[in-house]
């Protein structure tokens, strides 16, 4: 797309509805329905539906019609057709900001951590910010992008952690596109691996300087000279060899060399003279987005220019937001976010796409109008993409002999859903096609079941769980719902299913559900939950998941299962019981315990 330039002022010329005065003109909009068309030509809906039928189009009043159809009907009724005027504000994600030099001030660098899986990226960030991020990731792999700001000797630095597994190449590419500097983590015992190569390509495409952190120097098998030799093959000539690539030996686990790395980041950033204008309405990019039980839709935003404030009205992609709360990764609340700061915001009307641009507008009315029009354009583009482009495409769509696996994806965050979609679409099995008909955030719903039932689709839940009623409906309708927490397992199972080789040795069987109705805290024991078994039964040896609004909060096993004061082996549906969860106490009223066993499948 051609880049658009804009000045300090906000564009507020929102397209108006209706025809030009005194002229018989139909203004075509991308989301125009038969009902809208009837109103535009001043005819009853039934008359327009009849006209469409006469030209071979079966439609109801709510059906969206394309431009060619609108033009045929409009001309038949004596109207000319014009396209709706699209304002510059609708294309805010194309803007290049040209602020006056006197309005610019220095801003912190945005640094992206890249590299191969298990080379120590998250452990490095963990060491830098003195937290335990790595321990909370399923399978030890970072599955969501995170952004954190630290203060090094009075110099703020914003870090973005991008996952290293091949499935997340799109997320890494998105990380590289919003960064000022890339830290490439390479394990001294492994050297450059496939995802390391991808990271180098992404950094070069974004024209970002690269600092190499040679990690795991504490290992006996570390061979840093081999790493430097490999880097030279990619034209990353180390300074020690006469080049200009900074290479810092570190041990992320023990913290050695990390201070040297930060000093080099500070030095390289100061040389870049990074600047922004904080005295303007904010613009930036979505790093991550998702849906939370208590907060609703949320998004992690990186402010790239201007200052973002609580109560700002903004458009994120095609989502409207009136910022209600703003906090950092440690859940500290803020009222403002300045250039290069990343904050998690709430107050969105839906979950945006990770990687979407955002822009603040002066008024709520203007922001809502822009968001609605962008949403309509996006919907029309999707409909256009689904239409057959030629006769061969049409035959492919109706070919009943073609083998096809339809899939619905539900994930806990937008980043995970996007990465999962990208991974599955790369699976290539001859004579079999994989069709992802829905990909969204949140728990599995009845609407997903209805779509799966009509399209014979398989539902994949990634770190989400269906409620008991949804699970029962799926069983009744014989809809297959497969639940995962590790992306490797999804890819392997779907590839095996496409090849007809899926043959699990063990299968999880859910035995029952219990609703937590009261909690009691007992010293030296922890939290005891008073439960009511709503479905099936629960045993004292069962594997359990703690669900909050369908999202998995914890996985483990029971520490105790009691009826009154007695330990019991099993509690059936309709009975009350007391439970404590081994190693976990953050239990709330309304949570649901899902109990299961692993059964051998012959």
C-alpha cells in the first residue's frame, strides 16, 4: 500500500449517509444489504427482491449485495451509482507521522528478543526483570508475546519477547516490525538453528540492528567460537573478527554477562537517536489480545507516538475502545502511557487482531464511526474472498468427492489462535485439504457446535475448555472436540488425522464436574472448597482441571476428597463434597472442577 502522510490535526470528515440533494444517486457501501438498496432506490423491499429474482439472484432483505448487483438494480430504476467516500481517517494504519523537529523528544528503545526454541530467550528476560515467566509457560515454550519495560541505570528499555518455536513465525515477524533493535539469542552449545535463521531474516527485513547474545556459556559443552563462525556465514561479522556485529557472551540462567548486554543495548540505542512526540494523540500497535472472564476483551498496546490516556477513545483495527483501565505486566495501574511503553488496556468492544494498528480520536462518536466503517469494509472483503473467482474455483467448491477436514479453532488469546492457524495451514497432505472455517478467542460455545454440526467440522480448543452443557451437546450431536495445551500436539494430531494415521494409545475421559459454592481458608492446610457434583462423579485419584469461565486456570490433582469429615474415594452427581487441590489455593466461588481419567484405547 502507498504510504499516506498526515499532519498534527485529526481527520474527522466522517462519510455521511444518503444521496446528493436533487440527484437520483445510490451511494454504494461495502456492507450494503437488499434492505439498504430498497431504501436507496425508494422502493419496497419486496419489489427489489422480485427484481433480483428476475436477474437470477435469490436473496432476502438482510443479504449483502455486491457492487455489480447494486448497479444493475439502480440503473433499472433510473439511478446512477457512486461509491461511498472513504476518508483518510479510515486508513489511519497507513499514516507516516511527520512531526516538527522541535516537538520531538528522546524515547526508550523497543528491543525484541529473538532466537530458536529453548535457547534461553525467556530465561534472559526472566533474569532481566527478576520474575518467573519461564516457569509458567506450557511445555517450557513461550506461547504469547509479552512486553516489559525495565530501568537500567536510569535508562528505560522496553523488551518484547517473541516465541521461538517454528509455529510462531508470524508472531516473530510482527515483533520485528515494531522494534528498534533485535537481540538474537544463540545457545553456545547448539549454535544457529532453523528459527535462528528466520529471526535473522525478520530482523533484516525490518532493517533493525542486531546484537547477538551467546547464551549458555556456563555449560561444559559451550563452543562460542563455533557460533561466531556460523554468524559470519550470515554476514554477521563479530567485532572480535573485525566486523560490526556486537556479540556478548552470557549465561541467562546465572545472570553473568547480562549487564554487559544491557550496556551495549544502551550504547546502540543512543547512537540511533530515537525520538517521538509525546504531546499528541497516541498511535501504535497491538502486541497481544485476548478475552478475560472479569475484564472482558483486552489488548497489550505498544505506544509508538503520542501519549495514551485512560478514557481515550481509539480504534484498534476495526475494534472500538474507550479505555477503562491501563496496567503493565506486573498489574500496576497507570493513567498515561508514553512512547515506547507497552500497557494492557481494557474497555474494548471486541477482541482485536494481534498486529493491528491503533489510533486515538478526539471524540467517541468519531472513533465509533471509523471502527464501524472499517468493520463493514473488512466484512465485505471477507465475503468477496469467499466468492468463486472462476469456473474452476466454483467446481472445486461443490466437488463432493474432494477430501476435506473442516476445523474450528478456539484459543485463549489472539496470538495463540493466529499461530495455530498459521501452523495448521502449512500442513501439506496430497489429495486432502484442511479448511479452517472459524478461528477465535474464548471458550467453545453452542454457536461453534452449530457451525461444526452443519459443516462436519472438528473443534480444537487450545488452552480453553467447554462448559458441561456444551460438552454434553457435542456428545449428543457426535461432534468431535479435541482439547490441547501444547501446540506441537495439535500439529502432530491434525497431520496424523489427515494421513489417516491417528491412533492414540491413551485417551482422556472426563468423569464429572463439580461447582465450587464456598471456600474456606485453614491455616497449615490451605484453601478448602465446598463443592456440589453437577455431573458424573469425582474420584480422589482423578486428574483435575480448575476452570474459570471455560478457561483452564490450573491442572493437577486433588489433595483431599471428603464427605463431611470422612475421606472418600468417590463422590457422585447430586452430592456435596469438600476438596483441596494439591499445591494450589487460588480457588474462587463459581469455579468448576473437571475430573478425568486416562483410559487405554485398543
